C-alpha cells in the first residue's frame, strides 16, 4: 500500500505558478497553497508580456489546483483578466452567474475568492446571492450602500491568510 501511494504521489505534477501558461494562471492555486496571479510586465521591445506569479494569499484547504474551463464559464470569469477586483460584483450579469447553482455549488475556488473580495467590501456573499435571486436591483443597491470601493486584488496580496467561504447553500 505504501509503495502504491508513492507511485501515485510521484506521478502527480506540482503546480508552480511561474511555470503556468497565461491561460491557466488565473484561478489556479500552487502546490504551496498560494493563489496564482496574472501580471503584466514591460517587454524588452516595449510591448507587454504576461507573467504568472505566486501571490502571498494562502488557502489552507486547497493546493495544487487549476480551475476547470467549466467553472470559468459557469461563473462568468475570464482567465486572461489581469487583477481581480470587487467591481465585478456591481455587475448584475456577473453576480447572477457567480450566484448560479452551476457556479456557487460546484466551483469552491472561484466562490472563495469572490467571497473574500465581497467580505473586504463589508458584504456577505451568501446574502448578496440570496438577494440577487429575488431582486437583482436591490442587490446592487445594497452592495453600493455598503460602501463598496472597487480595488485590485493585489491589495489583498499583503494578507497571509484569507477567510474561507462557508459551504455552498
């Protein structure tokens, strides 16, 4: 049994953010448990290059994870988007996708990320999703009245630990 576990473990590839292609970077988690971030860098020719970097945001319950294309589509997110902010929560179409059962109940990595972004704005994502289902206009009013101030996720990069979203409803 021990021998079998060694074979299985050695066959699993480690996820290292800096080794990921740009189209797999966002919404991935390194084997160390740190989130991967897509960043831009000025190229030698003056153009823009994309680099996948390891953030300082640690997830204690997930590691070595690359988000599926199904979740990216179901949740309405884009892998090639540089920086993530709470701005998206102000868009009713995005919030509807994020709160849909195909995303909210099946994509814990993306839900956890936006749960933390919402919490940073003083909003409890499960409450926002409940309001979104019954009255999307009211959900946006409540989010704006919470004092939500859009900002990049890089502001979260200074945190070593992030709270986790509760289990899906």
